[in-house]
């Protein structure tokens, strides 16, 4: 059985303003992942720069930080088997135009710079823990049982 883990997900300002929080949360709930934390915030610029620090030398960095701080985001932590990799499969490719139908970006977006959602990168081990710590205090992560866990996992 795959390892249970926690992963960081965020509906970006375009997704929030387009009214897509519910649609996106539903997809993870229905898949069987468990919501363990969530908050609706405007990201301070220094936090945005730290969160996207790996991209600080890229030409799109300033625009990305401008955009992610341009309105509210809905930050979440989801838990489940192989969660980081499974969530990225559900999110699709970075560019919505390259994302298959059925994925969040492939169904809900059109443009690279307006791709609706952030999720921790399964190809960057530890990014999930790092991002969770950046956005949430330990006390904000809530432990509870989903009664259907016995049906979701063998
Ligand atoms: O979000 P993801 O991990 O799929 O992609 P990334 O390569 O880590 O890039 C972070 C974000 O920067 C993307 O989600 C895009 O919003 C933005 N980006 C961009 O605006 N232009 C690019 N050429 C690449 C990324
Ligand atoms: Mg990334």
C-alpha cells in the first residue's frame, strides 16, 4: 500500500475570482483525499517570493509574484496515499494548453500564467513539507478520521 503523506495545494487568485474553489475542493474530496488544513488569505510579497524562490532567476518571476499577490488564494493541505504525486496527476501539466482533459488545469484553464492552482512537486522531494510549513502552523493541521478510509484503502 502506498505511503500516506500530506501535500500543499493552493487555488490561485484567478481560480478564486472565477469561483472555482468548490469545484477544486470537490475533486480532491471525491478522490478520497482528506482535507487537514485550509485558509483563505492574501499572500504577503515576502512569503510569495520565498514560496517561489526556486524560480527567482527566471524571467517570469516578477510577474508570477505580482500575480499570486494580486488577490486572495485558498491554501490547503490534503492527506492520502501517495498524495503529492496523485494530486499532481490531477492538476495536469504546468501549461493548461498541454494538460489533458480530465485534469484541473486541462478542464479549467487556458493560459500558462493563469493556471488556476498550485500543488507541491512530487519531483522535488520535501517540497510538500517545506510548503506546508511555510503556510501553516503545526496547530492548524487537524487530525481526524474519514469514516470511508476503510473503503478507500485495501
Ligand atoms: O506550478 P508548476 O509546479 O506546475 O510549475 P513551475 O514550473 O513550478 O512554475 C511555477 C508557476 O510559474 C507556474 O504554475 C506558472 O504559474 C508560472 N510560470 C509562468 O508564468 N511562466 C513559465 N514559463 C513557467 C511558469
Ligand atoms: Mg512547481
